[in-house]
C-alpha cells in the first residue's frame, strides 16, 4: 500500500481515518535533517555546498518510512503546504534516496491540502505534483544565510562582548526595533498642556459634553493652554458668557469589516484580546489545524475559496437573517508586495460550526477558534451604518466656541459578531451618543472642568505591535515571527512585563555594537530588500547561489575588519554611542561622568558575562557599578548608613544587587556581603534591611537532639540547616517563602528536618511530587506532569523535560500545551536515550588528558555556534 508521510502523529491519525486501510500514514516528526554544528556545513568556497545530517531523534522515523517502502514502491509526501513543508518533503526524498530506499522505480509524489478535511485530502490525493524546486531553493537560501550570519557573527560577539549569546539575520533587526523604542522613551521629555471641557444641558434637561475649541475668537491648538493659569482664564471666559447651539451637522457613515486572518493578524488579535504570545497562539492554531477545525495557519494570504465564501454567507443568513448578507460577495486581496507562497486565509473548515458545537475542551484552542470563526463570518457580513453628528456651540460675540461630537449606530451589520481590537486604547469622543440637540437652542452650563495633560512617550512594543511593525517593514515572514520573538526572550536580550517588551542591558549592548560595526546588516531596508530577493527565488525568478555570493562577499569582509578590533576599542565606541542614555545631565550641573561614590573616578561602560554595566574607572579602589538602564540615584550603588564604624552600602554585581559591610582592605580582602533575596527591590533597601541580611545566618535555636538549627539564603534560595551529633554531614531543607528565613520558629523547623531525614531523597531514590498531573500522553502514552525544577517549572514526559515559557504559570498548563512543548523539545534533541556502556578502556595518559583540556573549550565553542539563529 502507498506510504503517506505527514509531519505530526496527530495529523497522521486524522488523515489515516480519511484514507482508510489502503494507505500507510507515517509522521516525520518535523524536519529530519539539519546542518551539523560545525564549521564548513555551508561552504562558500565551493559554491555554497551544504552538508546535511539526519538528526539522532529522526533516524528512527526515517527508518520506519524506509521499512514501509520495502512492501510498496509508492511514496506520497504530504507535509505542510508552505516553504518549510516543501523543504521537509525534499529532505525526506534526499535522505531516503541516500539510504537506497527510493529506487528508480519508486513513484514519489507531493500533495498539499489547506485543511485536514475528507474533501480536501481526497482532492489533494487526486492531484499530486512534483516537489517545487524554486520553493526548496528559497528555503536553502534562507537556511544558508541564517547559518552564515549566525555562525560567523555570533563568535565575534562572544569575543568582543562577554555575555552576548548570539546574533541573527532577522533576530537582530527585531531586537533593534525594541531597543530603539526604549531609547526614544528615555529621551522623551513630557510637555504640559491643558484642555477645558464643559457639561452642558439641552432645554429638555438632557446632558452632553463639549470641549473648548475657540478662545478669544481664535481656534485653539493643542499646546495653546500651557499651564493652569491659562486654563483658569479659559474657564472664566466660558463661565461669563451665555452659550447657544450654532450648528448641528449629521453625516451618514459606514464601517467595513476587517479582512479574514492571516498569520500575522491572528497573532496580533490574539495578543490584543487574550494576551496570548505569538508562540502560544501558533501552538493552539497548530492543534486546531491538525484536528481538522481550521485551514492551514501559516499563510500570508487573505483570499478565501469561493466555496468557503458561499458557506459563510449561508451561515450568516441562517444565524442573523438576510439583512446581514451583503448583495455582493466580499473579495479580499493582499496589498503587501512581498506576500509569499500565497495560501488561503485562516478560516474554519466548516463555517456552520461555532466553538460550542465543536465542543473544544482546551481553553486556548476554544478561544482562538471562536476568534477565527467570528472574524471569518464578519468579513462576509454587511457594513455597519452609522450617523456621525457634530454640534458647534458658541457665544454671541464669537469669543468662545465648543464642540460636541457623537455617533449613532443605525444598523450594526458585522459589529453584531465581531469588532477588531486596538493596540493602544484611546478615548474616541466620536463613539459617544448625543441626545437630541437643535440649532439655535440655549446650551445651559452645568459644570466647566480644566484638565491637565502631559504628552506621552511612544508605548513599548507588545508582541502584537512588534509583529505589526515587522510586517510593515517587510522584515521576516509571518511563519517566523513567533520563533524570533521567543528567541530574543530566551537569549535574555528582552524581557516581557505586563505584556510589554523591554530590552535588557545585554540586548542594548548587542544592538549598539551591531549598529556601529555591522550597520548594513541590521538596517530595515536592507533586511526587507533581502526578503524580497528571497521571494523572487521562490518564484523561480532569481538564482539563489548568485544571491548568496553577493551577500557573502560583503559580509565576510565586514567580519574580517571587526575581528582585529580589541575589546577596549569596541567598548570606547559603544561608550560614546550610548553616552546620552548612560550619562544624562545632572540637576546640579556637575559632570555626569564623575563617579557619585568616590567623586574622583570617571564612569565608563564595562562588560561582564551577564551583560553591560557602568562602572568607576578607579576600580578596584572604587567598586561603584550600576545597570545601563538604571538611574544612579535609584538603582545604583549607594551608602545606606554606618553601623559599628563600617559603611553599609548597596552595590550591583554580576548576579544582581547586594549589600556590603565596609570596604576591601589588605587585612580584610573579603568584606561581608549578602545578595538581595527574590522579591527584595534595590530601590527599597534601607540600613535596617541591609543589617538584617548581613546578620545571616540566623540561629533559630538548639535542636532537641543536639546541634544548632540556622536559616539563610543559598544558591538555590532560602533554607534551614542542622547538623546533629550523629549526622555525617549537615541536613538542609529548602524553604518556599523567603520571609521564613527571618520568621520560622523551632517547632516548624524541627518538623521539617524530621520529614527530610525520613524522606531524604529528591532525584536520588524518591520522586518529587508533581505541581500538576495532566494525565496520559494522548499520542504516545505515559504520564505527563508539571514539575518544580531548580531553574523553574517544567513539563515532564518519560525522559523529556521541557521548560515552561516565562509567561506561563504551572496552573495554566494544559495537555495540548504540554504536548506541544514536549514535541518541540524532542525535536531539538530533548528526548535522550541511555547509551550502552562502552567496554572498559585503559586510563588515558596525562599527556592525552592535558591535550583534551586544551582543546575542549574550542570544540565547545564550535558546537555552540550550531545554536546560532535560524530566524527565517
């Protein structure tokens, strides 16, 4: 029977159900080959020859497909209908040919379907084709570019900027957007302005609000009322005059629905409405697609199949009536010049089924399907009809004028189902509803209010607004946005707080470095133009090796120039470039570069393994440091007070803020220090708090069996410790709450120690208790649990441990989310098998051992470069 290969086991089950027992359906589990993590995997000297290697986790899947081909000489490649899916099919064909599983007689065909429904699968099987070579070449070009940039640029960062982890062709441009927005916010200076509004009433006693637009006979501009005095004069001008309605103008208006979803707009709207990150959105969409509920979710297209349009119109008529169905079908076309491999929009596979009728149990999937269903129906519904009204109110002498605006919805149309969200909500006065107001009637004054305002800095990016900006600039492609945004957070270049993206110091340093030494490769226009050229390759209009040749010629020269620079030279350039942010003017007019601690040294930019910081040039005599983005007065080093003749100071170190007693001297080279526990803020530190920390360890009391019990903070958090007379070594018990270090009493401490002695193992004989039990893995079997780990919570299934994203709480993890994380981790090599024990060998000589130690770090560095970004 013919062998059909898809990407995931979930999809394999669904398709096998449609095709029946006449076909063998197997999963490739994503990509089966990748570039090895070593130099030369892409060889520019030999026409960009690429060396591919079947991953250790993929060998069994390729072997299973090869075994199935022994009994049938027909292979149908049914991977996803995009560039990555085409590449997986090509890799499978190449790998199976190399194994001689594909012979000259083997019939190899490629099929694609936009939705996993019986009709779509049957139609695809009836219309097979060959592998799309231009699409594969576009993939090869992107993969080679990302490898060349990551593999060659990342080592430059490691050498010149300790703490920097990687750079990437698109990742670094995305990071630049976030860093430049933060610098705009820091450079922003608010400007004060005032507005005046009046609560007015009609002769019929109905209230409405109007704002002042004319004062002293002149139209008011935004900053004409600069202060409270001017605003009060404006209030008096209104108060002292009688007002009447001078004109009432009502204009008909209409609002059209938004286009159906493509990948980027789905990510944006899910972020706005549900606060879902790009990766979380795509994981949920992937499951909906594999279950046959929606069409393919990685697409730049917004057009809809004619039969789907008919289905939508029928569903609208059935649910809401004929008035909500427009006379003509709505046709949507992409405006973007670079829309690639255009597929249909993201829509429900069956328009008549809403989320409730499908009984989707997973919350993320249910919310996302409901969003897609509503947006798709709304895009084919009638326009909303509105009436916008503008009322002009003024004094008889023309010195004062006010305006009231509002609207009335005459027919809700598509608004009955769906309204697109906004990135940054603002009060729209046009949305207010006005009472009946007639021209010439008196406007009675009820209340006049002056309001103070300040101009606001541009808002930090959310994932939604960042995706929108990248799409506008033509940077990257929708299928890559989720992985790019995840990568810059995983690299700790960016952190997410309250759904906003904030650059870390190391992210800022990397961006400024690239802007000064590799500016061309982080320019928006250059990156967008390169994307357009890659689209030309996928269309068969350009040769991809010619494109690679032109890129590599200039890029390799830039690498060579930078490799000769010393770290000190790089830091001097970065110090100058960041000077406006690092050393803002001081209120007293003193030199902003003078160290605030010693008053003598000059401040300079420095780097460490944890990123950049500002430090005093008199180090080690003066150990003043502060973060790049911090204000010295709030977060920098400062003296908290004096105790017993010693200065108690707050300082910033490699591992965060800490307090210290006194200074290092010849006699006391290591003054007492204590790191701030989790939850303690540097700007809230006082002398009392510092002395409490420096007094640790705290003696709780004498154990009934002998020996002292104490509490302290350690490498892995708060703990209590006791060594009894019969103990070979101390017994430690971790505490959950940092406050327990200062508050825990003897009874509780003795109880915890007794429990630990009775149950000493964690990872060494006794299993840890799960934070949440999710049940059996739906595809492979075996329990799936959420566990507490040393470095945070993670999902565990068999030997796969997948760390939870930073923005996901353990209680919120669902089975589908866990399965997606497990699959992602397993694809990266997370599922490891215990190797067979090798025969005993003779002990290595000292010479061999020394040689291994000398070369180990180089080998490690080369292997690490394999992790260089693959952000397209």
